[in-house]
C-alpha cells in the first residue's frame, strides 16, 4: 500500500537483500564497535571449517558462498562480538530495580556479561562471586528440592554436546522437566509430523531445491526469519519454479530479492520475483486454505475418473503407503466453498489457481513456519500440510516433502539429543544401561505446564540454559509475579536480559562463551556441533578470543552444576568430558547410533551429515505403519474466537526485521516502514473506519476471554496496513501480555500467538 498519511506503513519499495541489507550490516558493526574485526569474523560464518551462525537454523551448504551469512546472521554475530561489557562494576552502579525500567533493547545493548554474579537482596544488586561458590551454593539449593519441582529449560542456541549433558544432568537429578524453545514454536510440528509420517521433523534437504518444480509457503517470513534461504529460492525461480505464498501480510522477503553477492543485482535494478502467487489468507484461515486446494485436487480427480482420463491423485502412493484417504476425501467433498472462502478470506478462484499449479507439478515442497504452528489447532494445520502432500505422493521422492522452517540455531538438535519432557521420546533404557542409573519415567512439564505449576506455587527453581524465558512466555502479568516467588533462578547467558531481573529469592547469572569464541580446554581448542532445519549435523569452532577471562563454556558450566548437585550419585566423569568434547560426542553416538555413528569422524563433513529419516525412504514409523491422512476437527482455525462479538479482532504477533526472537537490535522495522517504535498495531484502514479509530491514535487493546482475568496492553499506536479485514498484527514480545496461558495448541500446547481474540478498549 502507498498512502500519504505519516502514520500509514508503506510497503518496502525495494527488494529484500540488496543495499538495504548491506547498510544494515555496516550500521550494526559500527554501533557494536567491531567494524573491522566483525567483518573478518563474518568470513568464517557458516563455513564447513568455521562457526555455525548463532541466529537461525537454516541449512549450511557444502559449497558455501564467500559471504555465507545473511543480514540477521551478521547482526547476531555483531551482537555477540561487541566490544561493550557488562562487568561487576556495571552492576555496582545499577540496582536491579533500576535496570527493570530499562528497555529490553538497552539491556542487551549494554554488552557482554563478564563474571558470575549472585543477587544480593540487601543492596538490590548483583555482586560478583567465584565459579566455585556459585556452583556449590546452587548445588546445595537443588539438593533441598523435590526434583520434580525444578524446571530445566534450554533455549535453542546450546550445542548438541551441551544439550546432551544438560538432559543427562536433569535425569540423574531425577526429573524429566526438560522443556525447550520447541514448546514455544514448532512442537505442533513435532506432534503433527510424528503422527502423519512417523518422524517429528521435515523431510527436505538442500539437494531437494534442485529437484523441486513447485514450492508453497505458509506462515513464514523468510526475509527476516531465514534470509539465507533466499539464495535457494532465487536459484529455483531462475529455473522457472513457481512459489506460491499464503501469508496475512505482504512481506518483502517473499516478494522480491536482490542478491548482495551479485554485482549485477547490486549495480542494476535487477532483482528476482520470489512469489508467483501471493494469497493474503486471514489470520487463522490456514486449514481452510489448505482444504480449498485439496478440494480442487480431489474434485479434478473425480472428474478425471468420470471422463476416463489420467488420474490427478497419485493413487499408487495412496493405496500403497497411506491410510485414511476415504474418510478425508468424504470430509473434503462435504465441505462447502462458502465455508472455505469465509474462513480463509480467499476466493475460490484464488485457491483453485494454487491447486492448478499443484496439479501440474511432479515434485512439491511445502515450507511453513510458526504462522501454522502457533494456533489452537496448530497440529491440525501440520496434518493438513501432510494431507495435501499425500494426494500426489509428495513425500519420499526428490524435490518433495514438508519443510518446517525452525527458528533458533539448534532447536531441532536439542530434541534429537534428549531435551524433551516426554519420556517416550528419550531412550531411557539406553541411558540407564550406558550410565548405570535409573532415569525418571514420569512425564515432565512443558512450558505451559511449567508456568501453570509456577502460578500454583509448585515450582521451586528454574535453570535457564540461555534464552529470555520470562519475556517470551504468554500471560506476563500472571507469570512475572509467580517467577519472583521462586526460591532459585539460574541463568546461563552471554548478555543481560529481562529474565535476569525478574528473579527468584536466590538468583545467579553464569556468563558463558559464545559459540563464536575460541573455547580452549585441557586437551586444546574445542569444537561443538548442531543440527540444522534439514536434519544435518555440523561442526562449529570459535574464531575470536573470549570477551572476558572470567567466561566459561556451556559444557564447563553444566558439568560444574552437575558435580555440585549430584556429587557421589553421578556416574559421569564430568571433568574428562569438559577437557575433551569429543568424548561427549562418543557418548552421544552410543546413545543414538543410527544418527550419530562415527560422530567425530563425520563432524566436518561439508554440508553436514544427515540424521536417519525413514520417511524420506517411504518407511513410516507410525502406529499403522503407513502415512496417515487426517480428518480436520473443524474448519474454524480458532475455537476460542468469539465470532459473534462485533468488535472482535484476530491478533497475530510477529517479529520486525531488526529482531531475532526476544533479541531486539533496534526499535525500527524498515520492511514495514516503522521507525523507532515497537508499540504498534497494524490494522486494515477499513477496519479503522468501522471501529471509529484513526491511524496514529494510541489505543488500549484487551483480550476477549471469559476466565475473569483482565489482559490489556496500552499505548499501542495504530498503523494503517495491508492486512485482511478483521485481523490485526503487533510485535512479539510486546503483545505477549494479551496471550492467555491456556490459549495454546491442542495436543502440542504451543502458545497460540498467531490468533488471539482481542478488541479495542474505549
């Protein structure tokens, strides 16, 4: 859209990438005072012998570009390698109460933590302690608690080695309370794909981009969330591969791309159109949109049968490899186009256009993000993606399959090495034999369950392995007081954030090395590993000196906590593991030999080595032994949406281009034309007229709920934007207070941040 009003957002007039990205990278390198050092370090990023990006988890190619990093990846590297420091002297001049008034951006912008710190209630300040003192006191406190009252949370950034040690520590301690950031985003994928194809991860690898002849995108903004993927998309478009996008907002990264590494595209107006069809589906309308495509395909197949023409469906695949098609087809045929159009917000013609492209393609990839998973029926959305792929046999052949695009750099890998609250997903019998202990067998708490228990006073302590959990969770007004009631909070981190200031009675900050920094232990410089979104494992070694002499590696910190807590109960030689991480990898290989055999020998394989994935070979590890069609529970995406309330709106939360998860690099969003303000609501101009509000007006928004809890966010500036009627958008985490803890995906319990029922308060 292009309006003259200063309070309207203007569609970004340029291609994503290009000079805009170059300028943004140069600005943050300068701001963090690392322009020359940072530029040199970036040459090692995502290279087979370098360090893996600490930002997104997109795949690392075997033959990388000279600059194998994107704008956001460069920002993440600059953020970690900043010359700014948060030392004990910093804390001596700032109380925690004072720091609580700082903006989230300013907290992280202050710089790297340099020494272990303990909260001192008498001064309301963090004070420096020794590592030994910190470990002993934390271990002593943990020894007093029921293990099932302690939560071990892992952000998606920790390495495979660290994650393996963390889950083993928790289970030796006596609990399966091992939630991680998957609970916040792609747990709907883990549940939905497991039921549909027998594996909780996608089936696509980088080589599939060369074999595909059609790609769909649902609910993912590649330009800000995984920009390196634009290289593969650009190559596919140059081969004439159509890309069909379903997204409520028109996002520049899905419209056009100028490659910063191409002299032609940087020095001329040349750019690549990314989406060949762009459908602005309503917030919460994804199941209906997918159903409309399926309906067109099944109707065309019915017509082909009647006219004795070649089948549209891959009936051999369906008969040989699937179960449940008949019931699904009956549901599809019985669903009216009126309902599909109403719920999806798209016309029949638009959905049929997408379906006709699908019917022409021999191999199709469906990429999707949290726009599908963070819904009340997020698991259903994932199952619908599989239904669509099953119709034409688009799983288990080159260039075809589901492609969930994960967020943080090792969020998928953590689950692969045992970070899970679900005991059935961890090889407990193997661990029991391998380490001679009796692992707990009862189910642990996921994120939603952990915070429910915290509100009820049933949680004593939280150990945070990275992340900013307090800021990322729903229902902040209820959760922050509960968090302050904890007896112990421990944060392993590189930078100061909100979770360190909303603390328990006892609180520790344990500063760790960044993955970008050289990690030197007794046996020499160490390497770590992680798994990317395509299920490939990569080695990573640091390239820059540590930010401070007092920093310790994540494995060192986990080992120190485990030794102090478990003492003689432990059967692990933690010191030996810390001295040489290859020993940890050997143990991982013993636990999961199918995925990690010869782990150390394969660690530096260009492009990574792939995990075992039977669904790629059309072997289905489901209950039925086949790929399973699914009949939707309902067409309405959000059963909590009060459709009869004339003032109801559907809020979706989103990130800016200058943000990664809760890390905010600046307060602007150049792609959406917003400057120096994150307290905004994007709204259709026609909805503004209907609600008698105006662009630029500051409003209060509240959640529509019947649980008696008032959830409001004030001071939100209205911005006119091209978004479907009845839908609004605001930034995460600023809008998190509007998300009830109970408003989560069925089965997976992922917070349903992509369809929150709200209204404007008068």
